[in-house]
C-alpha cells in the first residue's frame, strides 16, 4: 500500500495515558509527510526522465539501426564497386592486350608490305638500270654505225673527187654510181665539191 503525504498527515493515533507528546508526533509526521511528498515528486520526476530517456533511447536505437542498415548498404556498395572496379581493370587490361596484339599484327603486316614494296622497287630499279644500259649500248652502237658510215662516206667522197680529177670518163662514172649504191651513198651529191 502506497502512503501519501495526506495519509500520513491525517493519520490519527489512540491516545494513552503515558503516550508520546501529540504535537511532537504531529510535527514529526508533518516532516515525514513532506519528505515523502518530496520523494514522490522526485520519484515522478525521475520516472518522467526515465520515460523520456527510454523514448530517446528507442529513437537512438532506431537511428543506430538506420545507420547499421546504411552501413550494410554501404559495405555492399563498396564490395560491388570494388568488384566492378576490378572487372573494369580486368576488361581494360584485356582490351589493352588485344589492342597491342592488333597493333603488332598490323605492324608486322605493314612491315612485310613495306619490305615487299622495297623489293619490288629494287627489282624495278634494276630492270630500269638494265634497260638504260641497253639503250645506252644501242645508242653507242647506232652512233658507232653512223660514224662508220660517215667515215665510209667521207672516204668514198675523197675517192670520188680523186677519180673525177684523174679520169672524167663516163664508163668510170657508171662504176662510181654502182659503188655508191653499195655503200648507201646518195647519188644526188654534187660532184663538183
């Protein structure tokens, strides 16, 4: 049974002949009642504080739970981002390796094509050199042949001049014309020169 301050103040005791001093007992009961009232108020205040603290604790526990849930979500996100970054790095590495291999293949093909083109150009240059030498040789032969013809013509001309000075006979002239034909000399040459 809970006693209130009013219960204590209203409490009455039987009076006996040799009992306690009534005013003293009443004063003591008032003091006890006041202290009890004070303790009840403090108790109620503490209960309110406890209730408030309980509510705050529940609120904090909810916030902590939210933080824990967020932490789990963040951890999952971190793990996923790590996995994703590893996958990106792995894919980038594979792509880089493929690009390098393609570049090496293209470089090799280009090198082979360049070497083949160089060989073709060397072959073509050699063919042109041989043709050039053949043309030069043909020109030399042609010029030598023409020089020989000029020498022959010059010799025949001198001979013709000498013959015309020695014997102006017509039958000799006929022979001269035949000789000229043998050497390919034009008959329309003026013999007076």
